[in-house]
C-alpha cells in the first residue's frame, strides 16, 4: 500500500495483499484486491463513506487488536490493561477537548449502537420519543419498525416544510406539546442543512424532555468548524468516528457530566461487551488529526465542493433538496430527468459513480423506487478533488441520467478516479 507522509492525505488504492494473507487465504486476498481495483476505477460519492488516514490504519493493525479490555480504565475485568487504559483515556481526553464536552465514551462500535446506548441511558421501553421521520431524513434508529427503536419506544415523527425542505420547528413544538415526549431527537442522515440546536433545546425545555443530537453525519463538520456544535445544547450527542472524521468505523457519545455514569453503564455492560481496543486506538488518532488546521481546511473544501456539486446537478436538470447544502451532503430529486432514484443509482454504479438512492419528503413515488439520490463529498475530497472536479462530476451524473453515453461517461469517471487515487 502506498502511503504519503501528509497526516491527512488519502492512501493510494493500489493495494496489494500481504504475503501472509496470500499464503493463508488466497481466495480472500483476491476479493480484497478486487475491492482495491473497484475503488481505483470508481468515485466514492456515498455520504457515509470516506478514506481512513494512513495513521488510523496503522493503529487499527497494531497490537491492541488482541487485547481484551472489558470494562473501563481502572475498572477492567481482565489483567494486562494498563496500556489499553492509557490509549482509551487518550481518546476520551481528545474527544472531550475537541468537542468541548463534559464527558466522552469512545467504546460504541457504531453510531447506531451509540444511539441504542443513549436510549438505554435516558429512556424506558414504551416512552414517547419525537424524532425526524424516516421519509424526511431520519435514521432507522429513530423509529423504524425494522429497528430496535421502533419496537421498544413510541416514536412520533416530525418533518420539513414542503416548500423549502427545512425542518419545521413550529411542527416540532406542536407535536412536543401534544405528546410530551421523554426525549427529542434533533438531526438526521439526509438533511443537507445546518440544524438549529438552540431551537430544539428551547422546545425540549418547554416539555421537560431530554435532547439527543443525532450528529453522526456531521461529526467531522463540527470538529472542523464548519457546523455549529450540538454539544452545548444536547444532553447526549451521538456521533460517528468514520464518515467525515476519517477514523475507524465506530461511534462516539458526548454528554453532560450529570449523565456520564448513566451513559457509560448503558454502553457497558448494558449494550456491549468488551471494547475493540484497536478501534479505540484508531479513534484516538483520528480525534488528534481532527484538531489540526489541515483537517479544518479539508472540511472547508468538503463543504465548498458539495455546494459546487449541488449547483451542477441543478444546472443539469435535477432538483437539489432545500436548494443546495450547508454540509458535505447533497440530496436531489432526479424525477425531472425521467428516472427514479433506484434507476439513477443503478445507472451511476454501472458508470463508476457510487451514490445512493434516497427517500424524499412528500415524494409521490413508491418507497421502493424513490425519486431521490443522496451524495457526499468526503471521500473524493480526501483524495484531492475540489470544486471544479465536483462540478464536472455533477455534469457527468445529469448527462448520464438524461440518456448520455454510458461508455464515454464511464471512461471519464475512470480517468478522474485514476488522477485522484492517492491524494
């Protein structure tokens, strides 16, 4: 694997299987090599994906991968944990300083498991929870019947204004007063604008509800100074260490000092066993890198490039939701181009443009088809792209969905992918 010395550079994707893997499991080595080739020949525009930094990868493969450290620093259920304790305390300290939080828990294995722990810390089964509805941008962990949340709690969904796609705080207040929820969830996964954390806090206080910030998508934006932090307003903030933070795939919980013990007990032993200490080490690295000027500059480029992408999609005939974006995230209605979200995802994937279909608010299309697509700029900007390249990407997408030549567009995508393979 080719690695640069720049702390935030993306790694090159000309990955080669180590000899030990080739000897032990050539079948899997071939699969991993194929994945490296796939990435080298396509553009990763999925909003939840990024490219981990070389230093994070090194920590993930380090000796802590073998350490069983069930419990918390100073209170482990196994011996030999002194260095694991130090690594976890380092990650906790970095998270608390980076986000100006009273308390951080770095053990959750994903943002969804972090959300489960937040619920376990604050709620009892059957409690009423007010959250963004799934069709308006909420996450599965905010009330889907296919998820634990929709089976254990009574969710009420709020939405966005039909005319502009922005969160309807008046509706949030009405629903809160009517249903008196135990908790209000602010934020979602497909909302491209900044969230009014202070507005949600005011409503939560009016009805004596906990405020949980769903901030997995924007964790890196907050760290890089491109989005306001929910931490001063929320009782618990649910964050992710992958996505824009460029760390290992995992979750992070930030909370007030008063809730620290409850949150920690909700993670372990209530919802998880022993932490993956190599992931904790990788989180420590990512949190340190996220506090640098270089990371802030990267995040600014991510947002600027997303706006450039949204503008190009609009010029090409698609309809960006809310008229644009304040984040790394772009959601767009592609029905004006004569395709569904499902068809758009399929055509783009065939040309090497990796993005996702997306449910849209007030969408007349069946849920299985949708009219929307969802894109993010984190990974391609980590690999060196900027506003001009993302404008071209938007043009390629709309040209393809308007009936353009797939072979020609796919060839140009491969050229771009090759030119920006290593950052």
